[in-house]
């Protein structure tokens, strides 16, 4: 598929795909005229890259981890990095859960005092 189709299917911008290519996260085939062509599996890869970015991983770490994704194997050092990132994300989930729970308390406390807007 071409870059515009991949962008649409993965829900990202063409600019993001070009950035991923610059960061060596995504490698398209090139036609004789230089057009990018992506395999069907590129959609899943782009979504994974998006998730890893959203989880706070920098591109240099994602680049290091992608061979593990591609091959299903990891060196001991790569496995340690995978475990470390997973643990960091787990802590982040805990912190977000705590923040959500605190907001729930605030919301519950304001329900009795909520103003109902309506017509006159």
C-alpha cells in the first residue's frame, strides 16, 4: 500500500510516517520511481509504535526494541530493557489509576452541589 493509504488505515498523518522512517522505525519498499510501498503488516507496526510513544518510550528505545518485535527473540540486554519499560509503564498505570480515583472522589463530592442549568 502507498503512504496515504497506510496513514488512513493506521490513523496517523503522512508526516508521522515519514518521521518513523527517519527514525528507522518503519522501512518501506521503494518503487522504481521512488514511491513508498508498505506491506499490510505496516498498519499493526504503526499502531504499536504509536502505543509505545504514548506510553512514554523515546524513539531511540523503540528502535532498540523493534528487532525483538520482528524476530520474537531478545538478547539478555534487550530482555532487561523490555522488562524495565514494562515495569515503568506498570508504575505509570498505577499513578494514573490513583489520579482517576481522586477525581472520582472530587466528582462524587460535587454531585450534591451541582448546578442544574435549564431554561427559565
